[in-house]
C-alpha cells in the first residue's frame, strides 16, 4: 500500500510541476493583459490619452543587473562548495544559502551602481 501511495505522490508532484507551474504563468499573464486592456478602454472612453501604456525602452543596464545576479549566485555556490569541503558543514545547506545571499549582494551592488550613475547624470 505504501508503495502505491509513494508512486501516486511522485506522479502528482510531476503533474503539478510540469502542468501546474506553466498553467499558473499563463493565467497570470492572461489576467495582467486583460486588466491592462480594460484600463486602456476606460481611458479611451474618458477621452484621455492611452499612450502612457506604450512600451518603454528597456533599460541599458538590465544586462548588468542580470550579470551581477548570476555572478553572485555562481560565486556563492563556489564558496559554498569550498566551505563544505574544508569544514564539516553540510553542502546541501551551504550552497543554496550562499548562492541566494551572494545573488542578493549582486543585486544590491547593481542598485548602488545605478544610484551613483543617476546622480552623476542628474547633477
């Protein structure tokens, strides 16, 4: 009986991961688009200019943000591996924890860089 329950649990997990997550993403996208469309129609009905919804230019710094984030995750995973080899600490704990911490540090570094760049151009 436990073997059947274990197989059903695994099957349910696979169905939820490969079926539920994409379905949730599609539904969120659909409802966001629908809400945006409703707001545009309301603006047009009131006589306002719906051009505020025109697509903005993507930031020139987005590659830098992703680069620092991925670099931080990689550095954290590497440091977690090194610490798990050199100390008795558990690798399954160190690697994800340090990856997330260093990824966050990378994003904070990006934020500081952007703030400095904006203040230099503004003043």
